[in-house]
C-alpha cells in the first residue's frame, strides 16, 4: 500500500466457507454470532469479521486469530492500541454484499447498500436528507431517483462512519451531493473540525443493484477498489460458485501491493 492510498475490498460473504472463517474469530465474536436470530445475519457477520481478520493479518503482519479489536464509545471497531499500528479500517455489509476499507492516511468510513424500489426510498427522503439534498433529489427524473437515493445515502453513511459518530449525528446536520453522476462531495457539515473541503468521498463501482462509497477526512488520496475472492486470501471457495468466473489469480494483498490491474476510482 502506498502512503496516500485507501484500499477498498468488495466481496460476497456467501462465497466464503463459514467454518473456515469461524476458526479465526475470538470467543466474544463467536458469542455475538450466536446471538443473531436469523441464520442469514449470523453467517454475514461471521464472513465479514473473518474476512476482516484475514485482510488485516496481511496488512499488519499479525496472525488472523491473534488480532484484537477495541471499540469507540459508539462501537466503531479499530485495531487494539497494543499493536501500535497506523492501520485504520471500516466494514459495511448489505444483504449479500460486503465492503472493507483499509488505509493508514486517516479514519475511514465505508458503506454499501442494495438499491431498493422508488416507493420505498421516497418515504425515507425527508428523514434521511438535509433540505438542500431533498431539493436536489426532487429535481432528478423519477427513473434515476432510486439510484440517487442510494448514492446520497452511501455517501452520507460513509461520512458518519469515518467520523465514528454513526447515526448519533443527525442526518440533517450535514449535506452531500446526491445525483449519481455528480462528483461525490461533502457540501456542508456543522461541528466537525475538518472543513467540508478537506474530505474525500468516492463512489465505488459495484455489482448491479448496489451502491457503495468511501469517505476519508483527507485530500490528495487515491482509492483502489477491488473484488476480493476467497482465493486471494488463501481461503476456500464455497460450493456453488464458478471458480473460473470469479478467480483473480495473483492478487497480492498488503503493503507491497501494486496498483497495476486495480480499478482506481478517485
Ligand atoms: C455505524 C452504523 C451507521 C452502521 O449502520 P448499518 O447500516 O447497520 O451497518 P453497516 O453494514 O454499514 O456497518 C456495520 C459495521 O460498521 C462498523 N461500525 C459499528 N459502529 C460504528 C461506528 N460508530 N462508526 C463506524 N463504523 C461502525 C462495524 O464494523 C459494523 O460491523 P459489525 O457489526 O459486523 O462489526 C450504525 O450501526 C450506528 O449508527 N451505530 C452507532 C451505534 C451507537 O451510537 N452506539 C452507541 C451505543 S451507546
């Protein structure tokens, strides 16, 4: 990883073999996994946490089961201080897709969402969007409003996850650009030390039907976004996936990584 880079890894939790990932989880994480009511939520949590541990292991040079996390007052996980690491990360998942952002530049926030129908998103606009965002949304043609809603939503959520505030920050207290083809930007934000212009927000290319974004309180950064198949981490692929279609041989993860075949979005 080069000094001003943010790496974003996209993956499908169901491509991974859950038993292989459970093996690297801590006792606390396993207990949390067991508290999920629905199997789907349990496996998505295990897959995300297991993949996070394997990825961080490559970047930080710590064995995946030995990684320890600490949590902010608002539950944002980070590497335990005892590792004295500059690595910052953030995780998001949404019904079948997941995303992990990793960088040494500054705190990072990521979000990925499955795009829903217009009827559902329209009802959410007044509570999720600031007045100027609502006005921008209303000006857009109906056919692109669902994509616009999720472009705006993922940009906003990536921001509140980078600050670590999560949903404790009122969603009307800051504004981003909403149109999917508009350059993602933080337009206004009260009570946050870094000015709006000091933030970088980038939309990430995803599978059809999803929107995703990453936010970092820094400029002059480059975002490298890639798919992460299990083989890239030396893990098995779950049965039912076409190995050849999804295989990405030669993906090297960590600080020595080259950008050669990556999709660079910034
Ligand atoms: C962070 C938050 C916006 C995530 O919303 P979401 O759409 O449900 O979930 P996402 O898939 O985008 O992200 C979930 C991941 O974000 C991370 N996360 C949790 N809290 C976070 C925070 N405050 N800031 C940044 N990231 C956070 C975790 O890694 C979590 O994954 P995990 O549960 O598997 O560990 C929401 O959970 C939130 O606001 N949390 C704050 C909770 C809070 O204020 N707690 C205080 C308790 S007193």
